[in-house]
């Protein structure tokens, strides 16, 4: 049975993946609709969002929920990247977006590094 901390970590990473994928899809649709001023930059942003989103979903469902060792490192790395992004967004006058990013990343990081998660993924 998976510990609650591992499930929480997988849910946090999956939500981050869904958000990144959704934003990438949104930018792709707007670009295809002709709303982008810089098509090359918008296409790159859309591709990046779609790839990161798909990658995080793979980490959550294919790695963390299956307690595969490889899933922990990219999950932790994603949380470490999200914290400064959340801080920057908050300092840019968007605390309604930045603060939840920071909170989710801290919850994900704590859950990924919790002893029950470590035991489930690496054994005794």
C-alpha cells in the first residue's frame, strides 16, 4: 500500500502537470487562431508547456504512484523550480497566483522527501 505522503506528492505533481499542459494548450490554440504577435515565441512557449505538462503527468502517474525510484528526482526538481517562480509572480503583483504556487510546491517537496515516501520508493 502506498503511503499518504506518496499519494499527496503524486497529486501535487499531477496538478502541476495539468496546469502546465493546459497553459501550453491555451497558448497553442491562441497562436493557431492568429492572436500571437510573435508566432515563433508563442509556438515555443506552447511546446514547452505541453512537454513539461506531459512530463510531469508521466512522473506523477508512471513514476510516483508506482513508487518507481526514478520518479522522485524529477518531482523534487520541479518543486525546486516552482518555488522561485511563485516568489517572482508574487513580487510582480500577482499573489493570487504566486502564493498557491509556493504552497503547492512546498507541500509537494515535503511529501516527496517525507520518510514514508522514501521507504516506499527505496525500501528499508
